[in-house]
C-alpha cells in the first residue's frame, strides 16, 4: 500500500504563485497532480516518473513546474502565473508502471481570484 500526504495550495491573486507538495509512503514509479472542478472532467496537470521524465497538461505548460525528490519520495508542483481558471481541487496521485494512477490523495483546494 502507498499512502499520499498532500500539503500546500490555498489562495492567490491572478498572476501569483502557489505550490503543492505530495509525499508518498514509499518509492513509486509515477507521481503527479490532477485537478477537478465540479461539473467538469478531471484534468491531468503534471506527472513525473522516478527517472525524472515529466509530463504537463497543455493548460499549465510553461507556468507550472513539477520536480521530484526520490530520497524523500516527494514531489513539488510550483505554480506560477496563476489564472482564475486554475481554481480547482488538486489531487496527488501515484502508482507503479503498470497502474500509474492507482493511488490518490484526498485533494487540496487552490483558489485564484482578485
């Protein structure tokens, strides 16, 4: 079993910055963040493999950066240039190569407004 502990998020003005952290209870192949707004489909934000390969959703490319510390089994999502449409509940997720989204956190609120 892999447990995920999420932290960060909160409120920021448009153009501001926030960060999200997620720590896994053990080494896992894939870790990342997705987000969801009520009434909309869940959207992949960013993912990173244990080897350091990163993937970004089109809507956050060049604004968000995901990094990984394998020693701490932790990922950090740095969110810059925030927009109101980034407002959502963000979920950390992780899994082995065969099931890369097998485990999910409880979600962290990110709100961007003026």
